[in-house]
């Protein structure tokens, strides 16, 4: 055994106060600053300023780590045993499979990828022999063990390999699925893992694809499954593929309860909340995004790197800032940056991990760090909080350290997959002038595996469970180490030994067994078709929330064997009212959609009354409602003899009324209006009046916004009377200057239930009114299709000192008819062209209607020139001028705050400016003047045209099979049902407009940059 593989990196290699000094010295050691040409030139040769960074030996690399106190990092394997590792998996015999992506980043066609099999011959816990298990792969990025073989993700395919003769080399190979995208080498499928449900789950990443099963003849067969920002799972026995909520880039993990976490570039900690198969059960409800960012400090959190900035990155910053090459400027040589390449999110579940167990671990391959977060309860979900203030769990001073993935190991540790590359950057982002001097294959034949544990945790050999009996495997379901539990579950479901059923049942019902063991026993019973009602009841009546939540999940497989027994139904109904843990009630809201009609409604009615104020409980309950269920709940709540509404029920009512309106059943609509009438007449104050008006408005909007919703006989005549009563009350409230401004603004839409109030709403567009009231009036008029509303908005826009001109224009741009009227008013001189901001002018030049685009060019002139290089060069003086940050804040508030947030100012629509400033002032200048030089995919603008003619432009915040959510320029989100979208097209450009040079002179730009670089 080579002693170099027994190196350990202990905590406290350097005093905490010395860490930044080391990082700074490392940057200086590059010696690049003094060698850069003062003014980079087009066509320059930069070979002399691009020194290669030598790879460190395993021993030297170990000395280059800083590890938090209480932890230890050990080298477990290195070249030549492996090369370019990106994913690992141990089989039941303790053999380690390694996916080697040797073709990264441009050599897919050479098929250099392979699966290496590592063996521990001497039993010391460290691999010491390797065989090539399978080769001839393109870009293998995922591996998972099953039935003596492995599934491998090698886009566009998922392959299955098996070694039948035991020589360590696969002799069986077949494709099982095909169609995964390959256009982005950093967006390939990844992170295979065996789930509680007996399926293999994976991330589809950003490439997505249209997936089909591969038949025995090697050709695609069967229905196609389209992955659009979603993940997937498949049954390894039946080979059926299913969509799953996801949409991260590289990394997917689960906790012991089966909750899913993903990551994506800067958004480094995301929790999946609603499962894809539940999202579209209710045809009357359009679900929003089914996942949420959970990092307490926000998606683009700071990271504290210790490694120097690569010379090529510093040079690229100079070239981009000078306008010589396109792209986003980054670099700057600061030791602290922000998440830009989060990878491999994994929940530590090893029994040798110490306090790390139960935490999320995320790598950042660009910053050469390993980050950790503790999970904290937050309503039905969680929040993820940084543990290490001002430092990281692991930080390398070596830029070759590339932690692309992690794995919970048989030895109880967390293994880090270190790809070991000199350059890991996407090749498309490297300018040719730099790329020609780099070797993107450097490190191809090297790679390392590191073991992170609590300090002094012994190295132990991998367990061999291949020969374990069924009884032994059932016992291992309660093992303290996560790998043992997971492997036991997989083997039991793979072998399908009937003898496992009574053994697992005994384990599940034994209150002395740990929660995790009992939970897995329940899923073994489900996977072996042995689950019975008594098993589910045992879990539902357990003393811990983890087991009760598992019991709720087990209702789904129990239903596969037939109708639910009355005892199970009764227990679920009782839990809806009495269950103390919100995470269990949340699970119940998801499963309730599978119950028979009467208990289904009773459970959901109780849950919404208790938890309707929690966003995820409310949304889960809405997906579970049957057609007509919303009306039934509303009728019960608003019955004159019913108990007073709970606060949670009040929060739920608008969503329920929206479903009633979308269903558009006349009887349900009239009953809903009658309920609103009772609320209106029972109102004891303005809050009650506004709440009733908002409910009526939900009906009105979903019925087409017809004022009193009485058109076309949809509703009975009394509805008009209710609308008029509400309109009168709202007008009195809005016109009362002493009333609360928030209530006044919320009441404004209700005024238009009476068309006779149109002039009164127009009169609210007045600088003497609170801004919230003005904006509410404009928004209400914008939603009113009457020509008189369009005329009123244009008339206001023609006033010399109009209030909220930007919002008025936004309202006019929402339909082709109003857009045409706006352009006509500008052409005729009735409205000054200066009322348009840059973003609005750009929206007109890019309008989806070709005729309107042409008209916009005729009226406004041509859009700004495409080549912004000369302009960027002209503003370089701003970088050399010491600006006034106080004045810069004023510039920011006027020019930037509509889309960007910094500190407590502005809206968070565009990229995080705190992260952007880590790239330096040159990066910020280029982003301001040339926002389309290189647009991050997450911020590309899309334009939706709806079936009723509305035009909505924004960036896609989330999408599912049934909906798309667009984040608009004003910071709001617009949720659109897919069946209401006539077209959705990418503009290919940033939502941020060009042309800021027209309103920000070089001196003011220097002030703005000073503010952006110093604000907190």
C-alpha cells in the first residue's frame, strides 16, 4: 500500500487570523499584476502572462487544506487508481464504482469516459487496486448500483452494465433510456440515488431532454417524457420513467424522511416542496413553483475561499472590462466571493461525521471550498443556516481542488469527489486569445477521493453485505450509518424475498427500534407488496413526527392494494384536527387528494382552517381538492350557523374563490356570491369590507373581469347588487384621507365593481395621494378592458407632471390594442416620448407582434446599436475617478432600484449586486453599459402572449407541467396556466435595457460605481 494514500489533513493548520494573509500571499505569488499589459489590445498574444499552475502532489495538496476544528480530512484514493472522477457508488460487497469524465470539457466524441472499479485488497478501508469496469463512454456523470450491476448516466443515454463472470469487467451492456440533452457539458444528468419508493431518482440538470425507453432492438420505444426544468425517476425493474419536481443543475440529495434538496449555481440550497405527480390533480388550481430557496442569507451567499485567483481569470477580467472580448466580467482577486458554481449538495448521514450528520454539504468548484448548512424548522419547510462564520468547513489553497460531488460512505464518513482539473471553466466562456494558451485537458488522468469525518474517527473497511441474509438485512435497516440503511433497503427490494415481509413488520411495530429503522421497514413492506392497514396505523400512531409523517406517505402504496380501511381513514381525519406537528399535517395535505370524497373534504377543510396561513400547507391542500371541493368548503365556512372564520381560513379564501370562478359553475358562483354578501353585511370594520371585496375580485377576475360579474347570465341578478354594495363601501374607504393607506390601496380595485366609479379611480392618479394608492389605481385600470380605461390612462399620461408615469406605461403595454394606442398618442404628440424608460422602449422594439415592432421603430427610431464596445471604452475613465458614494446612492435609486436590490433598497429582479461587486468595478461598468454581452440563462427575458391577448414579459422564475411563473420588471410575479398561454418565446436578451449612457454621464457613473462597491 502506498503511504501517500494515508495522509490526513487535521484542523487548525493555521491560526484563524492568518488565513486571509495566506490567501493574499497566494494571489501575490501568481505575479500576474505586474506582468499584465497596461492596455490589453485586440489580437494581443498573452502567453507571457498566463503561467501554468502546477498540480500539487497528494501530500502537498493535503497540506493546502484548512479544515474546521473537530474534523479531519483523509486522502483515500488518488491517481493512478482513478482519473477525472465525478460520481461514486459502493455496491453491497464494498466495491467502489467511479464514473470518470475524462472527456471533460470538449472531447465528448472521443468517448474517453469510463467506469473504474476500485478494490480494497488488504482490508484497510482504502482502495489499492483498480480495474476498468466499462469504457467507451462519452460523458459519464452518474452511477447507481442495482441487482449486481450498475446504472450509468451517460447522456444522451442511461446504460446498464453487469459483470457476469466476476472478473471486475462488465460483460453485459445495454441502453435503457435515451434522449437526455448534451448541449451543455455542465448541464448533464447526474446524482443517481435509490429512493424510499424503490425507484432510482436523478437530476436532469439544465439540459433536460425528451426521454424514451430503449427497446430490446436498441431503438427508442414507447411514449416520450419531456423534461422541462424537472427531474426524473425510474423503476429499475419495470423501467418506467416518471417526472419529478427538481430543476437544479448538479446535485440532489434526500434526508431520512425522504425530503429532497437540490442546488443550482448560485442558488446553493433549494428544498423541493410539492411532488410533480401531485401538482396537476386539481384542474381548477394552477400551482406555482413547487420548490423554494432555503438559504437564510439568500441564494448568492458569500463563500470564503483561500485559493488564489487563476491568472487566466484575471486576464479575462481585463479583456472583458476593456470591451476587447464579450462576456460577464469576474475575478478581482478578492479572497471572499459568492456562490457561482454550487455542486453536489448532500445531506451528511454517516455515523463517523460527528456534528456534521444531518447537515447539508455543498461544494463550490470555482472557489475550491466545501460549505455546510444546518437545517432549521420553518413552517412546513426548513431554512438552511450557515454554520461557519467567515470561513468554510473545508477550504483549499490549491486551485486544482474541484469538489464536484459527495457520497455517504460505508465507513461512516463523507467522501468528497475531487475531479482535479487545472481549468474547470466552461469552454464557451473562455476567449480564444486566452483559450489557446490553456490546456483544458490538464488533470485528465488524475483525481482524488477524500474522506471527511469527525477528528480521529477510525478508518474502517467497507462492509460486505453481498452475502447477508434477509434477516441480517432487515436488522441493518436500523444501523446508525446511512450507507448501511440505504444498502439494506436496496437489497431487500431487489431480492424480493417473501421472508422479509414478516421480519420487516416486526421491526416496524417494535417501539424499541429507532425511528429510522421503523420508517424503512414500512417502505420495505410497501416495496414488497406486503403493506397492511395495521402497519400504516402503527406508524400513524407513533410518538415521533418522523414516523407519523412516514405513515402518511405510506397511505399511497397502501391504496395500491385496494380501498383504504375505515380505521385508517378515521385516523387521518382525526390527525387533520389534532396532529401537533405541522410537517406531518403538510404531508397529510398532499395525501388527502387520494382519500374518498367525504373524508377528503373533511381533512382538507380542517387543514386549511388550521394551516391555510402556511404557504406550502395551503398549496398542498389546493392540489388535493376535487372539482367542486373549493365551493363545498366555502359553503361550510360561510354558512350563517358556522363558527367564525379562523385567521388561516381567511388567508385560504381568496385561493378557494379563484378555483370556484375558474370552474365557472353557475350554482357554485351564486353560492359564493351569497357568502360574500353575508360577509359584507356582517363586516364590523374596513378590514372586513376589504376582505370581502378581495374575494369578490377573485371571482370577478377569473370570470373575465366583467365588473359586477353578472354578464352573460353567469351569475344571478343578486350578484350585481353585491358588487355595487362593495363598490360603494370601497369608494367611501378609498376617498377617506384619514383611513389606513394600505387598506385604501387594497380597496381600490373594488371601486370598479361599479363602472360608474371609473372617473373616481382615475382621479386617484394624483401626486397628493399615497404612492400605494396611485399604483393600485393604475393597476386596477390596467386590468379593466373597457376602452374608457385606456383613454383615461392615456389622458393621465399626457399631463405635464403625471404621477407614476412608469406604472401607467406598464399597464398600457399589457395588450396589443393598448400598445398601439400608446404609440399613436406618442406619434401624434399627445404623449411625450420621454415618459418611456429604457426598459419600456426596449419592450416596444421587441414586442411579439411584428407590426407593432415596426410601428415602434417608426415612432421611436431604431433601437441602440448592437456594438457597445466603443461606448464601454469611452466610459473607462469612470473606473479611474474617485466617485461620491452618497450621490451614487441617488443614482442607484433613480436608475437601478426598479430591478436590483442592494441592502434595503430596490427590488431583487436582476442578479445580486453584492455578488456582482466581488468581480470588481470593471465588471459592474460593463454590466451596466452592455447588459446583453453575456446574459446568464436565469435572467433571459421571455414574453408570453395569453389566449385573451395579454402580453407579459419577464424572466422565468419557475415552471411545472401546468404553469409558468414570470418575474416582472416591477418585482412582482405573474403565474400563468399553460393552457392560457398562446405563445412563450425567449427574447434571447436580458430584461435589463441598454442605453443607460443617455441618463448616466461618466461622472455620475463613477459615483454609482462608488456606491455599488461600498454599500452594505
